[in-house]
């Protein structure tokens, strides 16, 4: 249909666009393995630099930059001080993301089943109510939660953040799962009901087994949105815990920003999320649009 | 066994299925909303260290607050500019990538990379790249004779907002691209093939077929992205902290400032309700007009 020249032109152009898009990420990865002398120079050193694992060691293994710079005879020259060991922050992130994902997927699976299979009055209004939760500005929820958490002792706890993230992901999870469940034809239910099955049995024996990929895709997206969330963690925690996004802002110290450590933490946090999202490529768009667009 | 239970407790009734969700929403969505409404009629008195009833004062203040006006203008500018750029760029890139040719699957996968980076991290990343002393973007702009490096992007009134928008556009254009791509892949092939046979130009095919057929996809993209753009906070917080001055105070950031720095809990709550009302009205209109269904 198209000539060879157009085809080649298209491939070249597509790669140029894609690589331009990926360039900031690539650059960021190089910052995590470059020494300061290679970071703070222009033109930026994208390929020709001496790689170092010092920042990853500091962030992930708690080998202090001072010790390292003594070993490497001061060549490291960390800018800024402060704490760089970030494994506890990664653990906080994992606890919160996993906890809220399990909670939201459980709640949403049950609710989505009812919304998809059982007809009841005002169903449309209920769906719209769930959707409008998505329109709540996080700050509108965070202010009352902050004040309430302070009095009930949930402030600065994992559980407090887990609950906030659960609510944040409810609209996505419910609407997406409903769209998956709607794929199973209602005739199957009718046949099962004639055979004497209850809704619980339909849920257990038909919906859950056939919708495993849909539930997994929902879980992955909820995980990612919790993993990247910023405002709730900022407002609902103090010193007890910090997730990765909030911890990154802590690298900005009065004596400068520790770009290398910041980049290393960012890269470490990016890898699991990217692997997860690759696993659900097939359902990604459906998930991002909360089930309103099917692929 | 089943007969001995009240009817709404058995699995044939929707209630047991919806109960956990309703409980969650009551505690974490309805209650905060009610609390916000309560707060909006009160204000935290620092001297007394307690909430004092102030009546409609916070609501009336909305009409005379020039900072709020400033924040709304910034919010609308931010939302409209980012949305437009993301839609146009996203659409063009989707057109480019919409083919069964080998290798394009890899590119599509690479495009989902940006979506998993926390916006706060993206903000830091672009803050570094826009740094006048060692930033890649600042350097490239100088080389292209667009902007001298003596002008710090994020610290200059006229440029700070654009500096933040670059990060948002970079991170979320792929989101739009992926949505459009899925939409395009789902379109029937026949009308396009016959249009090509009839000798229609690529431009005509795009404007007469692709865009109208994707109208629902576009509406969904505008809805979801629009809501998030209007609530922007993370980029502002890490990149400019609202500065220089109040040049990048979005509504969310202004609300947060009122709450966290000025300790105006009541007014902060009023502002967050205002944001909710605006988003809800705009979204409802869009959903009705575009007939988006869930």
C-alpha cells in the first residue's frame, strides 16, 4: 500500500519520537551512575562517562557516601548531606501499595459483581456516585482525614495511608472490574440460576475464574497509582514513614540537592512498576480509562 | 438456613456485595465531604487553638480573594494548554505508531514507561534538566537560540508555569497516545481502504474519518486528563513551590498552602469544596454531552 520510502521514513520518525520521549528517563538513569563531575557539565554527558555504583550502594545498601569517598580518595564529592539510605522508604512504599491494592481489589470485586450482575433500583446513580469520587480533589479528602487521623491515632501510620489510597483507587477498581465482568454474557448466569446456583456460586465458579486477568490488571494499576501517589502521604505522615515520591523531595537539602541518590532511588522504584505495567499491556488502556474504552 | 436470615443479608440481594464499598465510601468520601462543609463555616483560631464558627465568611471571601482569582486563572491556563498540547501531540504520535509493522510494539511498550514514574520524581527530574547551570533543557534552548541560560526558567515569572507544564506534557502525552492508539486499532478498516482507493488525501482521511470516529475516545481522554490536570499539585510542589511569588499557585496548591502554612483550615476546606464543585459540574456536562457510559 505504501512505498518503501514512506515506510522507512515512518519507522525512522517513529523511533526519533520514541527516543526523544525516553531520553529524559535515560538521562536520569545516567545521573544515578555518574559522579558529580560528569553530572554538572554541559553539554550533558550521555554516553562517555565513568560509571559508578556509589549512589545505589548508598541508597540500597547503606554504605555511607563518606566511607565511599574516603575509599575512592574523595572523588565522589557528594553534594548536600542528610540521610541517603532509602530501603526503609522502599519498604514503606511496598507495604502501602500492596496493602491498599489487596483491600481495594477485594472491596471492588464484590461491588463490581453486584453492579454487573444484580439489578437494583438507582444502579446508575450508584455508579455515578462512585465515578464522582474520582473527581474529589485529593486535598479535599486529605484535610478532613488529617484532622480525624490526629484524633483517632491513624496519623503517621501505614494503615492510615493504606485506607486513603484504597479510597483513592475505588472508582478505578470498581468501574474497571465492572467493565470486565460485563464481558461475561448474562445468559450464563440465567442458565446457572435455572440449575439452582446462587449468586455467590456464580461469583465463585464463573466470574472469578474467568476474570483472573482482569482482576490482575486492576490490581497492577491500583498498585502503580498507590506507588506514585504524593499528596496523601505528604499530608498524612510525618516522621514514621515516607513513600518513595515523598522521600525524593527529602533529597533537597539546605546545602544542595543530592541528585545522584535521588536518581538512584527513582530508578530503583521505577523498575518494579515498569515490569508490572508490561505484564498488563493488553488491558492497559482499558484500565487507564477506568473501563470505558475496551481494547 | 437461608430463610432464617433477613432478606437483605443473602447473596441474591445486592446489599452484602456492596456493603464493604458503601462503608468505605461513607467513612472516607461522604464523611470528609461533610467535615469539609462543616469546616467551611468555621475557622481555626490560632490564639484559642480551636475552631470558631464564622458563618458564611469563608464563602463570601471567595468572591473578594484576588489570590484565588490568580489561582483559577493559572489552573485554567494550565489545564487548557496541557490538554491541548497533549491531545494534539498524542494524536499525531498515535497516527505515527498505528501500524502492524514490526518493531512498533516495542515503541508502544516504551511509551508506557512514563506512566509509572511518580509525578513528584518527574518533577524533580525536569527541575534538574531546567536548571540554568547544568540543565540539559536550558542548555538545549540556549543552543537553539530560544532562551539564554541567564534566564532561570523556573524562577522567572513569565516562564515558570511553562517550565512546569513541560514536565506534565512529557509525562502524560504518552497516556493520550496509548488511548488514541487503542481507539485507532479498534476502528474498522473498510472505510479507510475505500477512501484510499477513491484517492482521498491523508489529511482528508484523518479529518473526515479518524477524528469523528474517535470522538468518544477523545471525550474520555479529555474527561480523565482534564480532571487530573485541574487537580495538579505534585509538579508544582516539587518544581516551584508555587513561585516565583504566586506565579504557579494552582488551586490545589493554594488550598494546601492555606491549610498547611497559613493554618486556615476553614478557608482551605472552602477552597477544596470550590474545586470539587467546578470539577463535578464540568465533568457532568462533558459526560452528558459526549454520552460517555460506564
